[in-house]
């Protein structure tokens, strides 16, 4: 690990399980996206009919960051299957998503999640009755944090800060972590499209 990587690893987002402590800084137009418990893929398709697409940026084995290892209850030297994608409407990236699947989850039905190709992960998770979602955490992701660097790789002028959320999903009792970062081109989503709805 070089010095730059070490600095990025030490600057971690502050994840909050509830709105308390984050609502003051939260842009109102993002609240419906951040706190909606349903399928993000479904919401994006509603807002972008016929033009929604997934672009895989990278996937393969990697080690979790310190805060990812903590929430997944893994050692820092553990291996996970890591997938990073951008979710597009036409040629505009709306969401950056990072998923970590521990080795224990890959021993079961979670193994199929390594073979998604350009199929959205949410489409699989929310159509599976054996999948359960845990509590959602919200964070402001800022320049200098590794997650910010990953989300804006290739951007010429990334913003200083952006908002994201993460959740633990369980497949037959085994965990995976899904983190979704909402990019600047994402439009405000009308409240009447985002009524909370569980879709398990």
C-alpha cells in the first residue's frame, strides 16, 4: 500500500443509521432517493424508461476497507467478490454502486451474483423471496475518501461532496454489502413515485 492509499483508507465516511445528525445538510431533493426502502433499480427504470443501463467498471476479488470489514464482520485481510458499476440514464451516470460479497456468501446461492454481467444487482435481490435487507445507513461522501475516488473515477470535475447509502442484504442468512452513491446528474425524484414500498 502506498502513502496515497494509506491516506484514503484512513479518511472514512461517517455512516448514520437514522436521519438524525444528517438531515440538516441533506439536500431535500435527495431525501426520497436516500430513504426509499424499495428497489433502486425499479425507481431508476420508472424515471428513465427504455434508456436505463448498467456499466460494469470493475469486478473481482479484493479486500474490504476498514469500515466495510467492520459492518460485514470480516478481517481486513479477508477476500470479497467486489463489483463496482455505474447506473446510467442514456449517457448520463446517475448512480455509482459498490457491492462486496464475502466468501461465505459465495458458497451458497450468492455465487450467482458473480455472473450478472450487465444485469442490475437490484433486479436479482428484490425478486428473490430468500433475500432480506437490513438497516440502511446514510453518509456524506467527501473528497479524499476512497469511496469518493472510486465513485468519480474518470470525472473531470467531481463535486467536493456527494451523498450515499448502504445496506446489508442477506441471502439465506449470509451477508453482502451494497453501497449506492447518488451522482450529480441524478434528477430530483417526485415523491409520488417514491412512496415507500417493500418488494420482497
